[in-house]
């Protein structure tokens, strides 16, 4: 493979500009924002381990698996609410922007969707 690469190393291949993508009608245009997934409490309850941990906060479902072992209060404080609604406890201890600032912005927390009522 090396000798073949050396043979073509100095030969530039002609490039043509690719044609621009056709415009899609508004009804077929790709969505710019994903619609939040509706998640049932039963589905959230299935994610209650150290390797797959979801919690509910103010009706929003979050995958906090990546944050468990970097949480300043220790992973046990999150695991108590693994697969459950942690809204009340969370709001007592944290600022409203804590998820964004310490989780979403760092990639340690992922938004899953909204709790299905």
C-alpha cells in the first residue's frame, strides 16, 4: 500500500464543486430542533443503576449517569433518586441553573425528554 501511495502522492486529482442541495418545501424541511421525547415514569424507573441513571426534575427527564461520580455531594445522593422524581430534594439544595452549569455545559448530563403525564 505504501508504494501505491508514494506513486500518487504528487498527483492532484481534479475537483469539481458539488452542486448545491435542492431547496426542500417548508413541510419537508429538516427540523432545526428535536421535539422532546415523552417518557413515562415507568420508563424512568428502569434507569436506576450506576451505569444507567435517569432522574426527573420539574417534569424533565435527565440522564445523569456521567455525573454520578463527579457530583460534589457524592454519587449516593443522586442514587437515592435514581429512576425517580428528585425535584423536591434538588430544589432545596441547588440553584435552578445547576443542571445547565454543571451538567449540560460539561456533557456529564443529557436531556432525555419530558415526563409523560
